[in-house]
């Protein structure tokens, strides 16, 4: 049962990493502007506005589950990756925002699987 749970956690991590990888390979980059900020524990919430290539401005909400991410203030510039066919599908272009949570889940899940086999 422990091994199954560990594999489930690994699966969730791998599922969550697909979007940033897809945007990194097929998305476009832009510079956005932070329009709102918030924080709840280690969760940082940003509202970012950016202008995709040849289109009107887009606003998206971004959550980052990390205490190490740079603290942004309203008006700060921030790098963004977005889907050119659906610009509202956008993420903050920073390692912590894109990969930290999914990779942590994969690592934690593998540790659980290892512990399941060890017992």
C-alpha cells in the first residue's frame, strides 16, 4: 500500500511538470507586470498582466509554493511563458515557479517507494 501511494505521488509530480515543459518548448516568452500580490504561508500568489505578441493584454493568476522565490511587488517586471494559441495559459518563467513543486513531489514519492521496498 505504501508503494502504491509513493507511485501516486510520483505520478502527480510528473503530471504537474508537463505544463511547464510544454510551455518551455512550444511557448512564447514575454515580460509581464505584477498587478497584485498576496501570500498565505509558503504560497505566494501573483496576478500578472502581459501583452502577447500582436494581441491585447492578458491577465493570469500564478501561485508558487516556495519560500525561496523572489518577492515581487506590484509594478515589478516578471518573465512569463505563454501558449501562443491560448495566451491565458501562462506561467512565471522561473525555476522555482515552474519546477520546484513537481520535482519535490517526484523526489518525495520515490523516497516513499524506496521505504516501501525497504520494509
